[in-house]
C-alpha cells in the first residue's frame, strides 16, 4: 500500500530559528501534497496545497513567507517554518495524493518552539 | 465548496458494545467520502472510503459505513468495540476532481471503557 514518511516526528527549536519538515511518498508518485496544522483537540487545518514543480497555493490567513513549501519532485515536499515563534508550536501533518491511492498521511511532526 | 459536520464531539462506550459515529456533509457536487482514525501524536490512518457503487462500505478493524445520499450522511459503525478503538475519528469529503483537497469534520473522540 501507499506509505508517506514524514520526518522529523518531533523537533524542539529556539525562537527565531528555522525548521524544515520533510514529507516523502515512498512507493508512489504524489501529484499533489497537502500540509495541515492541527491544534490540540481540534481538526486538521489545511495550510497549503502543492503540485510538483509549481508554487504552492496557500489558504487564506497562512503566511507564505513564514511557511515555505517546496515540492521539487513527485516524491518529496518540504515545509520550512522560518523565524519560528512559540505560537508556531503545533502538530504538522502532510498528506500525499497519488493517482491510485487517494490520500495518504504522514505520521506528523510535533514542533515545539522555546 | 463542501462542509462536514460530525454530530458528536465525544462518544463514550463500554467494551464490546456497538457504536455509531455520525457524519453529515454538504456539497453542491458529487463527492468522495472518507473516515480516518488518529491515535495520539500520530498521523491519520484511512479506515474506509466511498467512491462509488455499493453504499455499504467495509473498512479495516471491523468498521463499516453507509452512504445515504438522500440524507447526505456517512455514518461509521462497529458492532463490537475494543479498548484499542479508543481514538479520534475524522470524517472527510472531497469533490471528484483530481487533486482536490479533503475537507474534514471536527472529529469525534471515541473512548472505549472496560
């Protein structure tokens, strides 16, 4: 079946630094990747949609200069949280959509900014 | 645009009892429907999906759901739950265009008590 690997699973960083989260589709080509943010006890909030080789489409209210998304290949997308602040602390989840497998989710990244 | 309403934010049940988690959706176009399960600090795992065909869909872990177009519902059921079914459950919908985003409900916390 389809597998999406998300790394790291947990990261703690200092305020003002940048953090990169990787999302890889291991056994299929992901034509579209999605990045979500999830607050405790809440649903997933879509941050952006990216298609391989093109710029990401950000949801309203999401700062594209702060949350940089790169989808350089059909198997890899990255989310970089730039100049992180404590309010950026959250659980980030990626999802990849291939032609056959529908939507497959990564295992999530717990970001804590101190 | 689509929207999803999960009617119960929390559902406590006893082990071996049946359970139903309710989901209603709204859409002006034909949709695909999904149920996902999320365990603490993990990503989402697909339980089942409705794309077309039979309205009764069987998924993993003994779960099933029934698509009711007239009532715009997609309720999730299990005849006998286990302690290990304790988790957050999300209903989601997408339109049938390639690359479409998922729209999630707010989630239902299922707690199975001994």
